[in-house]
């Protein structure tokens, strides 16, 4: 009759998944029903195969019944845990407050930095094709140029021969004068190949983008506007499409407006026009002025694309040795290329916040360990009454998860504030060059991250204490007056956690210390110019007027003279590059030295300046003479070089009188050496630079440098100067557009803002870590003293002096701190090397920083030990002994 | 499961209970619903206070050498819910669920 019992076996088996609390009843109900039915059928003599099958079928239906009971299992116990957990946390308000605050700081810092990472590194663009987009550079290793623009010839080769790419698009930056409206304006823009928008997959907000043949000669001139320009100059007029505007004295028809978020290629440009090239340009393998992006075919990997571009460039080097030998090319992911700067800076910050969160976890774990010790009796009683260890651990983990989730909510609040502060930390004028900056904010990704971080944090800081707390030997723990047998192990864990905290915070402090030293170094480095009290005003002459160099020289000289005559002006000069850095590059040959091959020609920074420029920005002369008014177009061609140039190319030989040649122009004689000026990234004050006199190389776009007299409210004075200068300019030529006017101070601040922000962030995180580690050590010492009250009492009863007791505690604390510092120093030595690429003037292993930080940490921890140590000396031996 | 949202199958189960079918298997027989529907429905009805479950007397079970069976009864609330459901499911009233003639009178076990 065994076969008839299959349904009962099924019920027993399915019953395993029924919540334990309900299981017995559940099984009984089913078994009784089945047995009753079976008996009835047997009685009626109807127990045949069909009815048996029906019983089995019904037993299988019990599976659904059991499955639908699952929520009760979770609900009941989880709610119990949650309710109990919340009650415990509310009962110990001080503990809860400190733990939640600690975790909130850790989680908030992480959410803030994650948000920045999400916007700036993970999703700086939202192009549909972005995974298939690469940037392609040419490279001249002989001349030390890693990323050069591309020649039209090379682009033509790739378009003809590549099999990996769907299409290539090129763009180059240009500037335009918008005229024919009330206020002429100098604008930056982009000349792009017709496929530019298509390659990116970008759609216009209004109208259309370029058609495939719109970059060929003879087509109507068309322009696509950036959203900001449309808004600012055309009042967001939806009827703008089809209207014409005057750009650089030519007429363009507006065919489209891009959506607000479209800002490619992040250089502050506000319009795109087709790049019309002459058919002969495809033979040009010398002029590198195109920036090229490629769209890979859907099934082609980035590495394949890169390999093909390299192979084609090697082929070109063989076919055109005169221009291409020593030149190769490579492709790099668009995202990777455009997020280089952000990645360099953010990766350290991300490491730093991870450390902060770890320290916060260690701190809370320590608090929980201490609470576990206090609650040992309660937990032991529960386990003695039959609670499973896992059940008690789950209860404790629920509590730590509750803490972490509360910390997450508060932390999210902190990070809303943090992200806003971060978004405002970089001046607008600079932030627009950073891809993704405008997307900075708390979004779904950040929310998800916070939830995840909270859960991980809850488990991370709760697991060890829960494990420890439930490990107790019930017999020992429940004995009256016992302090529990796991005290030793627990204390070891607490000590280890504090050592880890100290070590982690030391690494952070060293990192922050190095960055701060490096930043101070930058501030203390003589930048080679003085940004105080100086206005920089850029003027772009229209292309169709002032076509002759003399006209440009005359206009700018006249303007400079008028500026110098204004009240409150100390010095005036003109240049084509605004310090810091801002120079273009030029390749040159040294007359009298063996010529470099074309691809190995050295490059140097090139600045055009008037005689007054050096006085206006206070770049001092080191040897020879500065430019004079006599160095004009008719005079011998002259040049100045900076000290770095002199050192690199002439070493100990005399520099003055040497001659440099630039292409086919007559050579320039070096007449003087001026001080080095810092480059635009503020990380190198010794890049070689050549200066040309404005009168011999009169450009169209120049910046007027006006230094005000020393004045109590210097910046205000300079701002007033800007107004006066505008009037002078309008008096000379009312149709001249001004593009930018800002003080050198502003430029300097903008340029230094990423370093300032990163230094500030690391500084804040390091201080946070220091504070947490100190609090952690203090808590551990206080707890140790409380636990050792009895022992201290005995010692004092046996004749120990206060001093001895004090020293015992302090020694214990310093041992922990010392061990942490030693481990931290080793860690810091290993980790801070990664920082070396953003350090300036400081070695990553700078001993001064290491020693200072270590002693700072030891001092602070000493202070954290003194209070518990003093408490220990206050122990009354009688009371302590009685307490037992 | 609010009063107004009794599904048709739940209403049938209530009706079966009202007609005197008190055991899960009997309800299956008379309604034709599978066990995977009837039992979960009974549990939810009990949770919502529409039915009460009781164990039959031990003595009866012992005589038959099996565990005591569990039976279900409509509460007042359950009756109200059924009345409301009947007013919505007109067909249900006409559905000929036979009345259990030999409805045993059970005492609490």
C-alpha cells in the first residue's frame, strides 16, 4: 500500500518550505484532509488510479498554498526585528545619534563624489553613438608631441581606405564677429564637416543640421546655433529658422538650433558652420589643424579601429616620407579622451571618500562591539531561551542596517548640499570646458548608489559585532557578576579596528598634506607675471577690414596709447595669449645648428607681444633687452625667449644673437631672455617659450593688458577701467566687437580652481577622517577604562599611584596609535605615489609631510587618551572592588 | 483584499461555505476549483476575518486513526461580504451550488 502514501510524502516534503511557526498546523490540515478522503474513497470502494491521481494533484496544489504563505515568514520576523531594532536605537539616543551622524558623513561624502564621477566620467555625454565614437590624433614622438591635430591629407586617406569606420567627422575651432545686430560681438565657433552631427547622433532642437554635401564649395552658407546664443542674442525666437545673420562679414542662413545640453566640443563655442575645404586640400599633409572623431562600425571594437588607424598612418609614412616620416596616429575612446582631466582628479578623491567611509564603518563597528558587550546578558538570555544564533545575529544586523539606512537618508541630505557646493566651486567661465559639469547633481544613479552604499555599510559595520556578540559562552555569561568570556577577543577586535582607523586616516592626511603643500608651492612659485590689478580685454578685428598688418598695428597702438592716457593706468601692453599659459605652439629651427627632420622639429610656446606688455604683466627681463618701438616691420626680425628655452636649447652657450627660423620667413634674432611664466595647467613653470614683437607679426585677435595704479580697491578700479576702455574702443571704431574682458586674477583663479577644489576636498575628507579616528580611539580607551575598573581598583589597592594608572592607559592608547601610524606610513608611501602626477614642487615621498602628519596624528591621539586616563586615576579602589 | 474586491472565485468559496461545505476538499469538489486556489483563498479570508477555522474533535479523529481535520465557518463579516458579492455577481446566486444536506454539527475540538 506504499503507493497510496505518495500524497502524504508530498505534503511532508512541501511542508519544509512553510514558515516554521505554521508548519505543524499546515501539515496536519493537509494530512487529515487527504487521509479522510482516502478513507472515504476506500469505504466507497472507489480508491482507483483515477482517484489516487486526483489526490496527488491536490497534494501538488499544496505547493501553491505553501508558497503563498512565504510573506508571512518574512513579515512576521522581519517586522519583529525592525520594531525591536528601532526601539533599541531610540532607547539609546546618544549612541544612535553618533552612529548615524558618522555613517551619514561617510555615505554623504561618497554620494557626493559618486555623483561627480557619474556626471563627469561615466556619463559626460548623452550621444546615442557614444560607445562607438573615438577621437583620432596624430603623434610625433620625435618632437615629443603626443596628441597633435590631423592634416586634411591624413583624414582623406582614412576616409578612402578605412574599413572599420562608418564615418569620420572633423572640426576646428574658429572665431567670428557677429554683426548687423545692435551690438557687435566676438564669438567662438566651430567649422565642422557635414557629417559632424550625424556621427555624434545629435538631433537639433529646431530645424535641421547639415546635409551631406553642405561642406562643399558653392553651397549656400548655413549655420547651426547653440542654445545659449539663440537665447541670448535672438530672444529664443522660434522663427529664427531661415533668417540670415552676418558672421565675419558673410551672410549665413540659420538652419537649426541645438538643444540646451549640446555643448560639443566643450570649448565655449556657440555656433557651428560647415567646414568648406578646397579640393586640393586633400593633398595637404603638413598643416595639422583638424580635430577628428571617428564612428566605428557597430561590430568593430575600439582596439580594431585603433589598429587600423595605426596601420594606415604607417603606410602613409612610407608613401609620403617627406611629410609623414616619424608621424603615426591612434584612436582613443571619446569618453576616455574627454574625461582625462576629471579622471585624474576624481580617482584620488574617490579613494579618499572610500577611506572615510571605511573609517566611519570601523567607528560604528567599534560602537556596536561596545554595545554588544553591554548587551551580552540580554543576548545570552535570549539564546538560552532557545533563540537560534543566526536569529540573534539577524536581529543585530537589522539594527546596524537601520543605523546605516538612517545614515544614508541623512547622508543624502549632506550630499545634496555637497554637490551644490561642488557645482559652485568652479567658476562658470571654466566649468563650461568640462564635459558633463552642467549635469552635476543628485539623480537616480546617485540615489541607487546611496541605497547600495547604505546596505553595504550596514552589513560591513554590523557583521563583526553581531558575530562577536553571539559567540558568548552562555554558562559563563549568565553567571552573576561575570564580565563575559569573550572580553579578550572583543577587545582585540576593538583594538584592531582602531589601529586600522588610525592607519587609514594617516594615509588620507598624508595625501591631503602633499596636495596642500603642492598647492602652497604653486601659490609660492613665481608665476613669472603679476596678476594683481590687471585687466585683460580681448579684441578681435573683423576679417574683411584691417586686412593689412600696418592697419592692425596702427589701430592697436592707438588703442594702447589711449588706454595709457586714462587716469589710474600704470602700464599697457598687447598680447595674443592671456597668462597663465594660453600660448600657441610653434615649431622652429635654430640657424647654424643641423636642421631637425620635419617630424622631429622641436616645438615651443609662441607669444606675440608689444614692448609695453612685459611692464604691464610684470614679466622681468633676465638678459639682453626687451622689444622696443624700433622693432617694427621694417627692422631686423627679432625674438625674445624665456629662460627655459635658453637652458634647453643653448645650455651654457650665449643666447643673445642666436637666430631662430620659422618656416620660410627670414630668421629672427634673439635679443633678450625673459623670466619663465607658468603654463595654463599651473603645473610647469619652465616650458620653453618664444616671444615675437607685435609690430613684426601683427595678429587679428589681441588682448589688451591694462595694469591699474596701486589702489586700495584695486579690483573695483580695474572694473571701472573696463568701462572706460570700452568707450575708448567705441570712439576708435564703433563696430569692433569685444569678446571677453576679465582680470588676470579671474583667469588665474579659474585656472587654479580644479587644483583648489581637489585640495580642499581632500583636506576636508582628511580632517573628517582625523576626527573620526580620534573619536574612535577616545571611545575605545574610555570603554577599556570602564571595563578595567576592577583591575585598576586592585592595582590601586595594592599601592599603584595615580601616575602609574595614568601611564598604563596612555601607553595602551599610544601603542594602538603608534601601530596605526606605522602601518599608515607604509600604506601612505605605497599609495601617495599615485598622486605624483598632480603634485607640483613636492615629491610624493616628501619626508616633511610624512613626519608632520605622523606627529600631528600622534599628538591628537595622545589628547584623546588623556581624558580616559584621567578618569582611570579617579577610580575609587573601594568602590571598584565592591562593584565586583 | 477589501470587501468590495472579492474576486468571483473567492465569492464562490464563500457561497460554498454558506451552503455548508466546511472542508477544503469539499469546497474543491463542489466548486471545481483547484487546491492551489482554494487553500490560499481560505487563508486570506481567515486573515481578513471573513471565516474562522476550527479543529474537529480529537475523539472523532482518533476513532478514524488520522489527525483532526480543520474546518471553516463564515463569520458575520463573511456573510455580509457574501451578500454584497451576490448583489454584484448575479450569476452566482443562480449558480446551483447544492446545499450540503448532511452538514455535520461540529463542536470545537
